[in-house]
């Protein structure tokens, strides 16, 4: 494999790992703070 391509692939993998951990961290903060509970009764249902 070309060393330049290998370096790009490794950088992409590292960035992906950090992005996933960031999303998990933010999700945990939202869950712990209760901010995700904006709709207590769920989505509105339209009568047909």
C-alpha cells in the first residue's frame, strides 16, 4: 500500500474514533441532564 494512502487511512480511522466518542459523550450529557425529554407525551398523533 502507498505510504501516503496508509497515513490518510490511519488519520481517517483516528478521526472516526474520536468522533464516535464525542457523540457518545454528548449523548450521555443530554441523557444525564434530561434535555432529551423535551416531548414528554411523545409525538403528536393526528386523528384520521
